[in-house]
């Protein structure tokens, strides 16, 4: 009986260690360091149309630009060296502002009420 309990305890400890390693590896992939600004271009789309492309490695000083939608709504976008984000918007939920600045190609910034998308692309990558 003692031997069976010891085996179960060892098995549980081994499974917990494996789960911890998988969790740590997942977090490392999710929060990996930002990609180098070299070669990253921000593409700003509204209503599916490309309205501006900004090579983020060429940005020397931060600046803002305002994008106005057809319904009169607006988003203020801040461009920095290696990062871009929406700093203010007059949409009802403001989720696009809460997404913060993006520095890699993992996720785009979207503002659904104003139909605005900001997506980063590495040099040499193509979208299908």
C-alpha cells in the first residue's frame, strides 16, 4: 500500500513539473522580446484600404497623426521608433487605446467602430 502511494505521489510531481515547464515555455513565447525595429513597417488601414505605411526604424522623434473615419470619428495614433499605438479615440469602448503600443507582428491594433487596423510587417514578409 505504501509503495502504491509513493508511486502516485511521484507521478503527480512529475506531471506537475511537466505542466509547469509547458506553462513557462508558453509564457516565454507569448511575452518574447519585441522584434527589432529594423525592418518593421506599420501599415494603417481604414475600411480595408491602406492609408499609410510607416517604416518604424526610420522614425527619429515621436509624432502623432489623426485618422478620421467616414462617420466623423477619429483616432490619434502615436508613432515612435520601433512602436506604434492609438493614444486616443472617440469610439464608445476605447478598446483600441487600451491595446497599447505594438512592437512586433504578433497582433494588430483594431478599432472596430472606426474600421481602423494597424498591423506591423517585417521586411521581406508577405501576406497571403
